């Protein structure tokens, strides 16, 4: 197939999904690549259009076994024309449940033709030094796997002459999808005296939930509990309060210690 450009679209508040996508892109090895980081709220206001000469890679984190509700409107706005696509989900070592199937179905609906799909593991948003959950993942092994996956995608594209030769990909999961992809509205962030109001947390928040003038002010209705503000605070001034999110972190830490490995489907 004549692929002229690579489009990498991803949502990655803490950087794990971005790392996987970039490793896959290295394996695909197409010179012209465009990164579409929809972690930035402004990017989610722009429609993504692709052609059959593009290869579209879409990667999202798994939220409660589903594609994040936050991304639904943007994903359903994609305008594709028989575009070969790669579907990626990244989960925190529990399970990806129906998320990969859901992402594949959305992209097909928008005019894409999936050429490959995969599920990778990233350090869980709730992970901390006290409750590590898939700590430091994706690690070197994960990134090598992602690079290999990219090379296999390239080999598949080189072996066919048109999208009409791409066969359906069977993905595990349930339809109707199980679970609710809407997250809690909860006050869970504790801020200590080390905070210097540098604004890093407000700048990095993917939903503009933190006041840019006073980072102590958090709109819990907007917050998606991604913990980007906690993990990226240069002063380590933010942490989890006791409550349901911290309790969930402890449960995940205790129940999902066994290492899960990435999988891909062609």
C-alpha cells in the first residue's frame, strides 16, 4: 500500500500512552508523521480528517474498562475515507475489558479500516510510591514490544495493495459494552504548604479543572482523576486525600500485582 503519512492521535495525561505510540511509530518507520495530542483541550475542538493514503494510529487510556467518555465526542467527529487505522488502548494492569473493541467500533463507524489493534500496560493513574500499580510501565520490554508491533504493521501494509485486502480483526469484548465510562465527581486532591503556585498543574490539566490563578481551586465536576497534576508537580505538593480514590488505589495495588503483558491483534 502507498502510505504517504502517519497520523498519531493520542490522549495521555501522564505520558504513558504517548510513550507507547511513539515506540510504535518508530517501528512503523514512516518519515512523515504528525502528532495529534488530544490531551490538550484545544486539540479536541478540531476535527481530524484523514484519507486512504494516511495511516491513522489512535491510542487512548482505559477508564473503567471503556474508552474515556471525555473523548467520545472528538472520536465520533473523525472524518475518514477508508483510512487504514491502528487501535491502541493502555490500561493500568487490571484489564482492558471492552475498551479496545469499543475503540475499533468507533473508528470503523467513522470510516476507518483497522489494520491492527493492541492493548498495552501503563503505570496506573492512581499509582504512587505507597501504592505502586504497574510502576514505571511502559518499561523497556514494553517499548521493545511496541516497536516490534510497529514493524509488523509496516510488514502487513507492504504485503497488500489496497485497503480492500485488509480482513476483519476479531477483538475480545462484549457488546453492548459493559460498565460506565463516566468517572467520579470527587474532591480527592490534597495540597500541602510546598505549593508555590507555579501553575504547572493548571497548564497540564487535560480538562482545565484547575484555576490558573489559584491552583488550590479545583472544579471537581470537570476533574477526571487522571492524577496528572499530582504526578507532574515539581514541588511534590499534591497527593491523594483519604477517601474513595485512595481506597481504590489500595485495592488495585493489592489485587493486581501480577504483571500483565501487552497483546496485539491482526
